[in-house]
């Protein structure tokens, strides 16, 4: 069975929707961020701080290449995975890629009390969200399907994804 690959901005609901899907489909959930943290034995914020974003992206690329070879998974991807064409091609090889979309206001509301995302740990996170969203929009839109999560519960989003899967 093809992987179900969740892409989208930080706070779009990839992790929580991924968990719901894993339960509903009885499939294994893997997160590229969790795999990176395990591999590096340090949190994402330390990787960014001590080794820089390009290093993080290189580790992310290797992680995506490895996980893309597997099947039957739900894959929760870090928000910047789509920036590499190679990542997206690898993920599409064995997977259905779904873009979970949310507006800047909703994202800000969801992430504002969290401190573990180095890219948003800045004086004006709202401006940063808008800036990154405008850069990334066209990359996210290369997914096979898009679901707007702004006004939906994770359960509703997961059930919408189920409807997109091929039926036998
Ligand atoms: C990033 C998103 C994060 C994490 C890293 C970079 C991004 O993952 O990979 O902080 O570039 O958008 P989440 O989208 O799971 O927060």
C-alpha cells in the first residue's frame, strides 16, 4: 500500500491528523522530525542553533530518501520538506502526498505558545509566517491533494483523507 504523506506549514495539523489516520487505518506513523532527532540525538532547535539550517536540510533530505523507500506508512513531514524537489519526487514515488493548508492567523494561533520551532522563534512570528507562506505556497501546491484544515477538527480532516484514498 502507498504511503500517506502529510505536508504543509508548521501548525497546519500534520502531527495530530497523522495520529488520527494511523489509528483509523491501523498503520504506522513516522515523523521526519522525530527520525532526525533520533538520528542526531539532539532537539531540532539545537540542530538549527549549533549546526545551521543547511545542515538540518541535508539530514532531512537523507531521512526523506530513506523513509520514502518504505510502504504502508503515514509520513508526517517537517514543514520545509517540500522546498527540495528531490524530497517531493522521492515521497511521490511510493506515496500519496496531501497538503494540509491553513491561513496565517490560524497557524499563529496554533503555534504561538510553542517554543520548539526555531524558524518561528523570532520577534514577529506573524510576519515570518506570512513571509514563509508566500515563498512556500507553490511548493506545497505540488502535492496530489489539498485540504484546508482551518475550520476542521483533526478527525474531520482524517476522514476527508480517507475519502481520497483509492478504494478496492
Ligand atoms: C520546519 C518545520 C518543522 C521542523 C523545522 C523546520 C519548517 O516541522 O522540521 O523546525 O521549515 O517549516 P513542523 O512542520 O512539524 O513543525
